[in-house]
């Protein structure tokens, strides 16, 4: 997926997470009880993917200095 597509998906998931959390906070039973946890995991995966694409790979000289 492209960076923009990941960011759009991240926005959608953040909104869905807030909806699920509001259902939990108001003591209304959500349709799928494990959905909140799953959404949080997917958000973490997307953030990890975005973070790793930002990083620049180390050069071989930097690796050999240690």
C-alpha cells in the first residue's frame, strides 16, 4: 500500500476505535466484543509500517564502526 493509503486507513481506524470505545464507556454492549482490541492492533501495525518506511537504511560504513 502507498503511504497515503496507509494514512487514510489509519484515520478510518482511529474513528472506528473511538466509536467502539464510546460504546464500551457508555456500557452499551458492542456487536463484536473483540473488535476494539483488533482495531488497536491494526492501528499499531500501520503505524509501524509508516515508521519503517521513513527510516533511512544504514550504510555499511556505519555498521562497521561498532
